C-alpha cells in the first residue's frame, strides 16, 4: 500500500494515477476517514493521560467517591472511543488498501493492453516449406498432450503432459535453475548490458503452494473473483504463482542493508481460475487452471529497486535468446501493469503454428507497496529503517514449450530440441 502521508500531500496525483490504471478510488473519503482516525487517537490519548493523572492523585490513599466516579467515567469514555476507533481503523485499512501503486513516469498511459508498446523485436521467425501446425495438433498426435482424460478427472482446462514433452519441461526448468543460480551467468548479463546491479545469484527455493488469507492479502495479489482458488475448509488459498509465497517469506522481518539484494528462484505448481479467458487463449496448454512455474523474486534497497527491475527483464531476455526463441519486448501501459505494480514488462514469444506472438514472461516492479503490508524492512548503514523494494519476474512457465514445439517443428512432425536444452535430455536432439 502507499504511504498515507504521501496520499495526504498528493491527493490529486494519487487519484489521477489511479484513474490511469482504470481503478476508481475515493481519496476524499479515505482522507476524511484518516482524519477521524487521528482525531480519535488524540482523544483517547488525552483521556488516558487524564486517567493516569487521576491514578497518581489517589496513590497511597483511599480514593474518594468523586475520584472513583471520575475514573469510571474516564474508563467508559475510553472504551466507547476505542470501539469507535476499531471500526474506523477497519474502514481506513480497506480504503487505503484499495489505492493502487503509482506508475513510474515512463509507463505509457493507456486504457487497455491494446495500448502496450512494443519496444523491441528480437530473433528471426522460422520459415517452413510446409504449413506449420499448432502445438495442440503436434502434441495430441505425439501423445504428449491429453486434455480429454484430464477433463474426466479434473474438468476442463486441465491436462496430462506426457512422454518427451514432460521431460522437456523438466529440462527447461533445470536450465533456468542452472543459469540463475550461477553468478557467472548473472555477471555476464550485467556486464553485457552495462547495468548498475549486483551479480549475486538467486537462491533456489521450493516454497509452499498455499498461503493464509491475511498473508495473501498482504502481498496485494489475492484476486478472489477471477484468479485465486480457496480451500473449502481452511483459511488457505492456492498460489497463482511462486512469487506470492516467496515475497511473504520475510513477513515482519528486517534485513541488514548488506544482505540485499536477497534473490530467490522459486518453483511451484500454480493454480488460476482464469475467469474471462476464451478463444485461442484456452487451446492446448496456453491458459490452464494448473501449470508449473519457475519465478524470480527479489528484495532490494529503495535505491536499487529500479535497477533490479531492469536486470530481471534482461535476464528473461537472455534466457529466451539462449533458447533461440524469437520474441517481442513489451512495455505495459498503466491499465495493464496491475494495481500493486509501478512498472511492468512482458516478453511475447513468436508461435509459428498460431502465426502470432503470445505472452510467456512478465516482470513486475512493486516498489515498497507490498513491503508496507508485509512489514518487510531493512536497516540502512546509518541505522535508519526503511521498507524494502520488491521485484518479481517469470523465469519459465510452460508457455515457452509451445514456442519450442511450434517454431522447431519438422515436416515429419518431430520437434528439434534447442541446443541449450539438449544436455538435459541426455543428448537427445529431437522429440
């Protein structure tokens, strides 16, 4: 959430930036509730001081009936105001948490994803002397993708991934782990792009796939309507991406500045309702209710947050280039970056069988918006305490497999494995 002092000082700016995200907020109501809350706190503090003074007056002697009655009146007034304050605090918290993060100045203003900007097109699209097939056509023929049996077991938009495709997915994930936990790989990207960022590698983590309600809400990522699944008998939610439990790892903790950046690479199965998805986006393994994901999460100082965002995006690009997958780099507009984000970039991979670019990666810079809710801080060199800045970015989900299948297909219906993955497939060159 935003600092309430910043909102007090910049109400028009906050309202304007919220509107740019297509998020309606009532800043006037928030500030009025904040004023009531502060007034109640002051009144309670004064009454408590009066009560303490009254206690001091009667110390060492039997209190008179007048003092007893006055003490009782003060206690009742305090209890009444505390009850009112509790309700006001709840209303204040709800209003404050409804305010989205402020987009960075360079984020394009737009009303929908149609106004996102293509900032780079990288790699050469493959050429075929035959009509390329979709990953669904190839995968079903090969026996790699089985949605019919999955539907019998779990319903629509679940899938069995089998055989060589299942092995290729594990190869893809292991490739991502090996690269991102290797300081030399990070250093190469930093130096190649002349970045102002640490070369510290990521620490590989297998995080929980579930989070408590209050914890998930603190991440600002709990989407109860369109995305997130809840367990029926528990206050637990299935994560929609590994960063949702990675970012909460340091809940209520304070880093030393020298420990930052703290970088984690988490792997979990992710679960999403994907309400509102339709058409091509639900074919094959593009938009499933369940999929596997390798995710980067980073905690930095406030000064290093933006540079970290750039680094994570560059790491994504390097991974795609190592796989020789053509892609577009997309800068997301204000309406598409999401409420908690200050900036967001996508990588859209070329899918030859579908004749279109499809999103495979996203990178989010959240500044201190999550950290304020999670109470995750760091101690500066001069002893001050500040909130960390957080970044998250896709390393690999299952969608790059689609690009590999469709871009690397042969006339005979086989798929050439990218050279970077062949060693993880026992030297196998095709599937």
